[in-house]
């Protein structure tokens, strides 16, 4: 499949779980435990998709996404949140308990 995804969350269990699930679907998943690390990786080599937690220590998910949109406006973005799933301004917000298959089918 060769699609590269950066998965950003400050919770290791979330990173490990979704990295494994998406990897099983054939995606090349790179993890970052902070927005600043993800942004640094994105500058080195852009990704086909960014999935980030909304609320993280330090830089939050929305701040990260604003910066990525400046660098690469066409990159699709998905936000994990503890609240309900929804779409706002073409941005996907998913509850953290979403199944990987729901992400893959977007």
C-alpha cells in the first residue's frame, strides 16, 4: 500500500494499539509522542495522512494541524478526541475508541 501515516498521541498505549491495527491494514505508520516531534518528522518527509490526539501536553492537536496545513494543505487530517465523533470544516474528529477499519474507510 505504501501509504505513510504519522500517528501523534502522548499516550503510549494509544500509539501502540493504532500503530499495530493500521500496520495490519498495510500502512506504514510512524509514531510521535508530541506535536513538536511530529512536526519535525513532517518537515523531513511529508506523510500521506496525519492522525493526532486533540488534547496533549505541550502543543495540542489543533495547533499541530494548523502548522501542517501551512506546510502541506492537501494532507488529510484526522483528530482523536474523548468526545463524540464528528466532521467540522472538513476535519474528521473520531472518538479514541474508533476501530482502525473506520479510519481506513475514510
